[in-house]
């Protein structure tokens, strides 16, 4: 039986990423580097040839998907459940400013999601929507599926798919802008094949073609 392959792609960089600000649901666009990152990922993704593309409705993800997959936006399946985690009153604030304002951020960094951020999405709400994403992907027609979303949501997706705790994945799994992560769906479980692959962002300086770096599954 052919196993469905799911390729996860985090969006390219935004100015708020560079400034280490919580973005959450704020609709911040890609910056120039983010556009370049998406274009660099495109060469590898074209070789892999995704059959279906699912994307967050936020513009930084939609733009990344359109560039990286080389397609029209009308070809994308926009899923509300792929939007970024809502960080409530912390959205727009930098990590440095939160550290100065009190102890909540330091405690949250040590024990993610144990601190209730005002007006933020709860862990149960996060888990519920990534479960809906997993269920939808299992009903998809294609065998090669590209999912373009956000660092927080994609890590929550991995936690649910791999039966790991949300806190453990958040603390221990770094996910860079425009990094590729691969999962196989056996029908009974999800298997992590590779994680946070950003080779396409570094090979040009070494004179290596990105087309010689296929998606590794």
C-alpha cells in the first residue's frame, strides 16, 4: 500500500519574526527575505510535485504557498484551522518587552501553555483544531500533500500526530522559517521522516543546485 506523504512548510520570514514579536493571528506579510526563502524552497518542492496544497488563511502563509508551490492562489485549499495559535494580549509584543514587564513570560517559556495569556487560545482549542486538520488530510485524495502554516500550529500538529505533549514539542522542537518537515501516514499512525530541513536556504553560497537536494521521501 502506498503511504500518504505530508510535507509541512513553515511560512517565510516577516519583520515581526526578525524582531522576535508574537504574531499569532495578526496578518503580517512576508518581508523581502521571506519572499526569497519561499523562492528557494520552490525548487525542491517543484521536484516533489505536491498533488494537493493546504494553507493557513493568513497572508504570510498564503504568499509562501503560492511562491513555493508555483501556483495560483485559487489552487490552494485554505483551511481556517491552519491559522497560527492565538496569543491574545501578547500579539504584537516582543519577547524582550514581555521579559521586562513581569514574570509571566519567563514562567511561560519554562512551562509553555501553563500560563493563561489574556484572550489567548487555550491548549484544548489548539488540540481540537489540529485534530480536525489531521482528519481532513486523511480524507484527502492526493498521496503527496503540502501543508503551509505557522511555527506554533505546525508544532501542535506534530504533537498530535506523534502522540507527544504540546509543551514538550514547543520547548524542544525548533522550526525555522521555510523549513520542510516530512510525515508519512501509514493509515494507523504518522511517522516522522525528517524535520526542520532548510538545506535549500544555504546551498547557493556553496555552488550546489537546489534541484540536487530532493525532498527526502
